[in-house]
C-alpha cells in the first residue's frame, strides 16, 4: 500500500468515526456485541501506523532477568501493543494504561505480559517437580493462584506454561518444563492453561496463557541454550508438537516462538510450524509472540541479512508480535509499501491481538483495581496449595532398610548439614517471579518444629555448594560422630538451572560428593536430601546413602514439606517425570527411545546402560499391590472404545497415594515406535488396607494411532499391548 492510499484510509476512518460518534458509540466499544464484530469494527478504523504499533512489545519497569535486560525504553509510544511488566503493583500499569486509553485516537488498551513461571509471589515448585506429583488438579490450582496474584498486580498475560519436552539434563531449562515425555507435558499443559485462564478471561483473577517455546527448543545440542536443534519432521510430530496441540485445544490464547533453529529454519521464521500447523491445521485464532529479540536474532542465525529482512521473514512466517526486537516497528510500514508484506497479513495479525485483548475484557476494564499487597499475595489458601504441591512433588528415590521415616527411638540425635540448610533463596528455584527469600519456610525452622520435641538437632554447615573449600569437613565429622543419623541437604543453587544456565556434567559438584564420602566415615546412616533444577547423575554418591529424597526446588513451602516426609507426617507419593542417568555420558536418556536393533547389546564398557532411576520411579512408606489388568474387550474395530482396569491395594500400614501409569506398545508399525509410550495416568489416595480401581478409557483413534512425518494420523490394524506396572496385556485392532 502506498502513502496516499494509507492516508486516504486514515481520512476515511476519521470521517466515519466523527459521523458514527455523533450518532452512537463505536461498535467496538459495545461490550454486548460479539468479539469478532468488535474486532472488525475497530480494525476498520485503524491506520497502518496504529496497526503496526499493536504488533510490538517493549518493557516497563525494572527487569530482573539478566539475560533479557534489553535497552531502557524511555519514551514508550502510548499506542504500543504490549509491554512486559516487571513491576508488581497496579499503579505503574495503570499510569501507562491511562496513556493508551486517553492519549491515543482509538483508546486501545495495552496488554501487559510477564513471566509467571511457577508462581508470581507465592512461588510453588518448579515445573519439573510439579510433574512428579502427577496431580493435574493441584497444578491447575497452583496456576490459578499465580493468575490471581498476577492479574491483581497488573499482569494480564503470563509467558507460561513451558512445554518443551527435554531429554538433556545439562540444559538448564529442563527445570521449566514437565520432563521428558510428550504426554506428560501435554497433560500438565492443559492443567496449567485451565488454571491460568479459567472459564472466563475477563475475571479479575485470570490471565491469558502462552505456550512456549514453539517449537523444539528442548532438543538443544549438548544442552546449550539458543543453539541449533536437529529435529526430523517425524520427531517434531511425535515428540515436540503434541503438548502444543493439547494446549491449543485447551484454549491457550497465545504461543511464543522459539529461539532455536529447527533443522535449518528457525522457530521464529518458520512458516510450517507457525502458520501451516498452528493456524491452518489447529485453527489457533490467538497470536504468536516472539521470544525476546528472536526476530533480529534471525540475522545471527543466518536466516536474514538485516533487521528488515528479519521482520519480513518472521512476520510472513506467522509471528504476530515482536518482543523487544524493534524490527516490526522500524520496518513493517516500508515492507507494506514495497509489497513484501500484504495488508491482509497485517490485518490478520492485528485482528489476532485485538481478539485476545477483547477476550480479556481489557476494553471494559483497562485498569487494575488497586489493592494492598497482603490482599493478593501469599494468602493462606495460596500457600496451602503450594505446600501440598511441594509435598506431592517430593520423590523418595531410595530407602534402604526403611530408614525413613525417622523413628524417635533410633534418631534421638540428628545431624543436619549441607549447603542448602540455610539457603532459602536456593529453594525458590530459577525464574521465581516476585518471590522473595524471606517468604520461604526455612529448612532449619521446619526441622526444629518437626523434630524439636523428640530429637536433638545438631546443625553444621558442612560444605559449600562448589569450589574446593573443605575446611569444615573435620568439624562436620565430629558432629556426625555424635549423631544417630545424618541429614545432608545438598544439590544446586537456584541459578544453576533456567535460561542460559547449563552444566557440562550433572553429577553433584566434587566438593559435595567428597563431603558425603567424608561423612560416611562416621559410620552413621546417611539420608541425602536434594534440591535441584534438573535430573542428577548420582551413581558415585548413591552407594554411600541409605536414603535419598528428591525434594526439588519447592518454592515458598521451603523445608516444611520435606520435614514432613522425614518425620512420616507426609507419605511421599511423587514419581519421576524425568529419567535419572548414572552418568552425564548417557545423555540423552529417556524411557521412550525408539527400539534398538539389538535390544540386549549396545552397552557401555564402564557402566550399565540402564538409568539409575527410571522415569516413573518413586517409593512410598506403604506398599501397593496390583491386581490383574482387565480389558472390557480384547479385540475392537478402530472406532470402538474399550476400558482397561486395574485394582490397586494398599497392603501396608500407612495411608498413601499411588499413581498408575498406563503405557501402550505397538510391536510392529510402519513407523517404528518406542517400547512403551505413556497414554494415561491417574493418582488416587488409598487408605491402608483399601483397594481402589484405576481405569483407562481407551479410544483407539486417540490412544493407539500415530502420526506420520507430516502429522497425518493413522491407525494400523493388528496387535497392541496395554502395559501397567510390569504387566502386558494384548489387544487387537481388527479391520
Ligand atoms: C526469554 C525466555 O526464553 C522466555 O522464556 C521468556 O518468556 C522471555 N525471555 C520473556 O522474558
């Protein structure tokens, strides 16, 4: 479009506006009308410059992520589409929103986004831990809590959930997702989208969700961030896309394009993923925002020669909003004039952004009601959800001789040591929003409350997180010798995982391993309690420990949930959402690798080829026995459904919760399959002595079909297996 036409449009827009305004309020301001009608009306009134401004996102407030500092924006145009909002009070938002509402011709509200990753102020466990709870309802509640705190603080939109399937523990961002399995990521994605968005986005306590990072960001080579990823189309469809498809079906309003180059076409310039799949096939009608500066980074990736070309490539590929890239605001107008970007594409993009703004009710309620921090943050019910989620996320990895829970008779003196004991900040985990160390329940306090009346607690720092300072070892050994049992709190600092926080090895740092070995000299039982943001390779310390408790980074509940596990007040019910290898060299390692030509060969010379702890591993203080799996039918047609059932009995002395994982297996298929693939899971609380039935309603078209390299779904007649807890039951799909 040339300038004359544009100005003509602008003039006509003004003329229409003045006539309409005298008669009635513009249609787009009428909340009673359907969103699409309002969007069309508003779009019809907008000039090209106004439209282009909507396609940009800058920042407001102080950023606390050192990877994303960006330039300071002093003069934010009032008509900008969106801001990342780093503040935690409504006031700054409202002041900026006032400019958008009052200083622009059409009064289009801004949408304020923020990274609410695992809580806003009430920080709950990292996502990798959440998935170990296998409790989607609880994760939904936690996300609803985060949504409430965020929306009441001036945030309309969270850049969450991260649903990047990740199989490399070195990659720091493995902490932000739900582990190695596509189905698990899909299930928790749906739960979190439901929690954030609820049924009504206009509510004062819900926010729009953003699925990220689209797509394949977790396939990072060597665990490095931002790098090239090698993903065949088959693997894209089998592994990386399913969580996104589930999130779109659940109604997620937005998607964030990824930094990674997907086998030659970066995620942020990828027409196949952003337009053909997301919009044409899945009918997503919201918008795609880039990751931070991902548009100009197309130049670094070699996909564009300059920022103008980057804008063209990204925008035409289907990326609607440029986060901090400053490419769209600079170049889109010229690209339209040159005919390199069509007006249809501009309108489609703006329409998508406006749609989300209307759905959030921002035109009716552009401002955030001012409230006191204690009216929205750390409410008792919010903390209760975080605490329960942290309890259910804890995974008991090892419990030799039933050393846990600690018995008052045999644990009269307990030594508590390790770098995590007084390190509240580390328990928040990475990317903890507005969480503060002072909100975290200290481990020391939790243990004193849990055991103080029945045991003598001896605290000692023991060793640092890393480095080579072993000056405290001797003192710690003295303390250890006086104790009946040693609780060693070890692991990672909060900033050892997260964006651009990669480790080349995932073993415990040498100083921590050496400390455990030193404490072994005391000859007392050792309980290793771990807080970390990735799977760890523990084979050098595992033989030294009687029990190992993976508490992850729990957020504000801090030491309380794990204290409950140690005392037995809480019966652990978490199971791993990610495989724990024996050594870093096994990476990538995951349960659903495609089959090997020689299943019993392919061994390492130096270590067993199996994981140290499998996906789904997790012990309890009670024992569950499984009955035989039954199928309502053993031979069905493709369109016929059936039900698999298994009864589980708690044969131990304590009440507890059990998660049943239902896997399927296709022994022969035209596209090879893994040995087993998770298709359903369910967690139930079972009292001691009770039996509960677990069901899996199998829809063959959904659960036994696969996709080809272009996402076309097919279901082959033949043999399948339904697998639960070591059982394998045959099922036939007939023609
Ligand atoms: C970069 C990160 O990759 C992404 O996850 C985040 O949402 C954006 N920055 C915005 O902070």
